[in-house]
């Protein structure tokens, strides 16, 4: 079966066409600036080994974008299939499934209605996801569609982990609780880790660290998420590129009392903080590494803060699970920054975690554990599109 994976943002649409028979990417690309001047499609036909092409063409909405994607996919030169009918199903990334969705789901009219109910919890992200679904349904009315949620994997958290200690009615009326994000990535890498470890998922306690522009840590016990570091929104947890991560919430009211508006504070904590805010250098960890080499103290402080908080979560989640069998690193930083992985686990030898310097230089999926480590430390490149395709196939084939 060939599956089209769609990730629709407010003015962009990313896609991958995946052949599930051999789990290979046939084509991929991105529509940018949908609905604004300079709309363009960047498309790569992977299966023919062709270079990326860029087509500038007005796209007034996501419907136009999907049409362009299909045209590119069936193009005689740059296409990967001969007709749209070859697409067996479409898997859509949806950011927020709230408590409504504990797993990926086949999209029906009833599901679309339920999705609308989740929108207040992700007002910036869910609406474009829904528009993407509607646009695809119009063009491919007979193709099954599946929604895969960033939050669904975390729905197995027990109440003691997901509740906030607000008066209970704030949970009941406003649905304020921890939801967690990056679920598709945590699910994918934890399942890959189970395969590598060669034991039943039920017997394993795994901590997965998705460290990128946004970072989150998840405790996976018996194949299920029991806790995760992001919360009601993706602001919670460890410091990130431009996000604060956890801090005393009273800082917000303190700033409000000083005259800042809710919008200004939202901007401050989401877009101007994190390692960028502390260092004053950049949100990109590579820039920070360069700055540290030049002796920049605040860049060093920002990185130290990040490393410290990630390490703390690993310890906390080992405590929450009653042990740890494997630690997994993924995403931009987790996959590529070996020295940072080493820093994060330093001092965790007492828990049986240690990294081998030589193995830590290797790229790709790799076991970087020291020979005498009780806990496996694995680097596993994440693949959210593949996870979406796997779930889509599972649901469509029943
Ligand atoms: P996003 O959350 O936007 O998907 P990524 O997972 O791509 O982000 O992570 C971005 C971060 O990963 C940046 O801070 C960047 O410095 C880091 N990163 C990406 N590639 C490398 C690399 N080859 N070496 C070191 N760091 C990298």
C-alpha cells in the first residue's frame, strides 16, 4: 500500500509518499506561503533519485496546495506514481486530540466534529490541520484518511501524572491538564528501541529524549507513556530553543502586575526565552556550541541549564517507573550532538547509564552504551512520517 502523509500548517503543507511494502519514501516535499504572495512547491522524487525541484505557482488555499502535490506526484518526469488511485490512504498529522483521541483514528464526519472540539486547546495548530483534511477529502473523496495525533500516545498517563493541582473544576470545565506533545516521535523511537532490545515491550522501562528546537522527555513503561515533560501546552518541561520550559508560574503574574499583557508574556515565554533568551546568542544549539568555544559565558550557562534539566527528568522518570532499561536520544540535538549526550548522562553511572566515547561518534541508529553499562543508551533517528504511515496502514487494513 502507498500512503500519503500530510502535515498541514497555517501557510505550509509538508508531504511524503511512502511505500509500505518496503517502508521506503517515494517522494516528499513542501508547499510554502499558501494564501500569500510567492506560493511555491518544493518536490523531490526520491524513488527516481532526482534533485529537488521548486515550482512557483499561486496557491490561494490548502485545496490548491493539495492539487499541486497530486500533480507533482503523478507527473511523468518528477512523479512517483502514475495515478492518484495508487494512493491507498492518507495519514494526517493533527496536533491536539485532547482526551477525545487516545489513538490514531479513521476520519469520519463524526471524527471531524470531535476534532473541532479539540481546537480551543490548540487554536493555532488544529485549524490548519483540519483545513488540510477537508482539502484532501474534496480531491480524494474515496480514499480513506486517518488522523494521527501528537497527544494520543500520552493519553495512557495515569491521573496522578496528568493532573495539575488546581481546583478540580478547572480540569472538568476547562480541560486543563497535562497532555504532552511529540507523541508520534516518542511512540516511534520507543517502538524501535523495543525491537533493538529484543524483549517484549511489557518488560521494558524506557526514557525517550526528543531533543530539538522543541524538546520533551517521556517515560515509557510496558510500551505505554506514563509521564512526559510537556504539559497543557508545549511550553512545559526542559528549556528549549526559545521556550522557558518549567518555571514557577508566579513569574507570570509578577510580570502581569508589572504591566505586561497576557499576549506579551505569551510571546516572551514562547518566543524570546529558552537558550536564546539566556545566551542572547541564538536558539540553535550549534551556534551556542560555537559561542562557548569563543568563551561566551552565557551561552555556556544556557547549555548547562538545558543539560541539567534533561538529566533531572531522566532521574525523575527512572524513579517514576521503578527503574530504567534503556535511554533513547532522538531529534536534531539528540541524534547529532554526541558531546551533549555525553554531558547529559555524566553522573548517571550510579544508575547504570554510561556512554562509550568511540560509539558515540557514530551516526544513525546506534547503541552508544559503554560495555559495562546496565542501561542501554540508544540513538534512534525519529521518523514521525513513517509512524503516521504505519498507524494509517494499521487502521485502514483493520
Ligand atoms: P525541530 O524541533 O524544529 O524539528 P530539530 O529536531 O531539527 O528541530 O532540532 C534542531 C536543533 O538540532 C538545533 O538546535 C540544531 O542546532 C540541532 N542540530 C541539528 N542538526 C545538528 C547537527 N548535525 N549537529 C549538531 N546539532 C544539530
